[in-house]
RNA sequence: CGGGGCGUAGCGCAGUCCGGUAGCGCACCUGGUUCGGGACCAGGGGGUCGGAGGUUCAAAUCCUCUCGCCCCGACCA
């Protein structure tokens, strides 16, 4: 087993090593695409289930729209096409033909099958969805329309990194239509709050909610909001976005409704998404030099029992007890895995479950069975707790809660320690030439100034945090007047 | 697309400068002894050395071209 590179040594190597060691994902034959292995997909399933339940509680329903979009659709919203045109995969033919080239049989697109209108593989689905909404929305009684879809999308990025940025990725995209601007804005903020809840309560990852600057706004949005998390290398990661689309897409796709008074207006839209990038965020927020660390609420399997034996009698004894415990833990920890492989010794299994991020490991041997106890080990801190079997379920439930809150607390503490209020450009440069982190600073709001900061330092305005008080100040870089602070960081 | 590194067994690597019948560790298979933090002994299987050309009696090694991966930058959820 290859060692995991230390975070302090090479952070991005560490990140890749953790993914490999925990068997989460690997590169595919197609550059930029990833194979999500069962351990990685289990995390995604857990994310899907919990987000989907929440979306439905908030009144949304799921639907599915096609992968392929007519090329012309993308051109209908001017900002939108500008934002996505450079990263679209295009379908041009509908079949292949075998040909012989230099004595070798190969396949090529059949020229006779060239499509009249080329198709785009969706980079996002606003256009197909709004094309359908035109047919579905006639009156205010059809509103609001609250639809989500779980799908894959493609964006042909130049440089990719497993989970953080892949050519194809999995996500959910909510697309809602409303009768008023106020209602659309409320929906946008409600879904931002939904992502905040998911990141903080489920992933134990603190985030900053805020509005994007115009330059960082989604292509076609009136306003974009994001949640921004801090990774262990002090860089920011945008972990979810929620967009107020105004009437832009309704105009582009001619989606009007009639109100109660008989007047006509374009509908107001939102869209919001979170992707498999969240898995990357999870890894970089909590994991350590021994491998993956998963907060219990997102771990599909939370407990593994490692039985220990020396002979068949002991094996029978310990396995019977393990089966009993498995049943007893079901209500508090879900499906418990009993690692009964007999071709490796316990020590090996301990290491393996640590790499894979299993929250709790229960060691159970003949001595334990004789004494009606076991050894319980929590992944995030490596602590061992001799635990009586009588109260095991309660103990496990307690440890799971403790892990969840300690992981969150540790992430908050790390973020607090690396978040600063800066007043001068010198301080700003010092921070980002050094440790980096989050910086709350005044900014003039000028796009050129924001661009200059990015050019000079790779630092961007992550967002303008919600609830930021008005406060007179001078722009961190140019000194022009500023009305409030914004959040700066280097980001993924 | 620019700069840097690298492609040899499933993984990690040596061998390349100086051409001569492909090796090491781990993993894997069989048998035995083991089993409370990464066991040990014995035996065994597995690679046309990223690909294509070329030079040569002979190429992992030299030459040309190509493909891919990783890191840094530009693009981005």
C-alpha cells in the first residue's frame, strides 16, 4: 500500500493519495472524466438522499430533461452563451462507419450522418428546461413551478482534478418559475440556506453565504449567491450556488403568464446547483494524513466490527456476538459492516478502515466477549474506548454525535484562525504571500480593480457575505470609498 | 495551449548515460504456522519495458515522431 503523502509536504498530492487510498475515484480513459468507485459513489448517494429529501420538504419535485440540447438554444440568452460557449462538447454525427486506414480497421464518423443541427451536451440545463416551461406555464395558477433534476453535465475544462473539476460531473439543478421578483428572490435565498444547512449540519463544513460580484456571477443571472468553505490549505471552495435569474430566461424563451387581473408578464426564475464537487470539499475539509475522515451523518456505513480470533472455536464465538451487536446497532447506526475476512490480520484491517474513513471501528475478540465488552475507536481522533456491550448502542450513538460536532467545531476553529480583517494592501500581500486564508476587506466595487487584484495575487472576491453591515472604508487596493467589506480568498 | 517532471508486472520503483535473452519490494495464487495495530516460512503465476517508425547481428537502453499521466499557469462548479 502506497503511503499517503503528508499534507504539510504536498497538499495536492495528499488529496489525490486520499482519493486513491480510500478507493473513491480514479481517472478514466477519457481525459478529465472520472470513474466514481463504490466508496465514492456511496458518499454521493448519501448526499443525494439527504438533499433530495430536503428539496421535497420545500415543495420541489424531480423531473428529467435530455442530455442533448439543440445548438441554437444556447444562443438565445446572450450572457449565457458567452459564459458556456467555450466549454461545450458538440455532437455532430449520428453514426460511425468502419474504414481501413494504412491496413488497419478503424471507425470514423459517417459523413452521410452529419446532423443538420448540431447538438450540445448540456453544460447546464436552463435552456432545455425553459423551452419546456414555455408550454407548461400559462397563468399565475401554474406558478410557482418548482422542479429539480439529478443529472450529469459536461464542461470542457482545461485542467481537471478528481471531484473538484471534471469534464463530466454529477449534480442536481433546481429550476423554478415564479410570478414575482420578490418570490423568486425568496426562493433563491431559501435554497442558499438549504445548501448552508447541508454543508454545516450534514457535512460538518462551515460556509460563508453571500452574493457574488458581477464578474463572478452565473452567466445569465441577475444575482448569484454562493456558499464558500475553507479547505485545510486555506483556499476557498465554492460548494454550492443559487441564482436569481430575473426574467432573463423567460424573455429568451418567451415564457409569459397571465396574472389574476388579466395582465401578462414574463415569469421570474431561479436555478441552484450542487455537484460531486462537494465530495472534494468533504475530503479537503476533514481528512488527515491517515486518509479519509467522514462526518457520521454523511457516511453511508458508520460502524465496522473487526472480529478477532485464533481458532475456529473463537471464531464461532466472536462471530455470533458480532451478529448480535450488528442487530443491536442497526437502529442507531444503520447497516453495520462485519469485517470477517480471514486472509488478513486485525491490524491490517484497522489501517484499511482508517484510510477509508469509517467513523467508528469496534474491535471484538475472545477476551472482550468473555468480559462483555469491546474496544470502540473513533476515526477523527483515534481515541480508543473500552465499552460494555450492554450499552453499546447508546455509546455508539453518543460517539457519532460527538464526532459530528467535534469535526464541525474543528473546522470552525481552523477557519476562524485563518480569517482576518485587513486594512492595507501591504497586509493583504503579506497574507497571500504567506499562509493565505479568508480576508474581510473593503473593496470599491469596481470591476477593473477586482480584476487587477486577481491578476496580481490570484485572490478573488469569494462573495459579499449576507448580513455584512454597512461600514464606510477605503478599498484595500485602490483606496476608493467602500460601503462594506467583502470576503477575499484564493480559491479552487 | 505554454513551462517542468514522468511512462518498465496490479501498485511503487531499479535498470537507460556506457545496446547483449527484464529485475526488486509490496500485492496476488497454493500449502503450512499465525491472528488484540499493517505476520512468517516454502513454493508459484504474472510484463512483446506507453505506441509507431528508424539505426544495429542485437534496442527498455540510441535517433525521429506520436499518445498519455502528474505538477505550475490561463478557463472554471
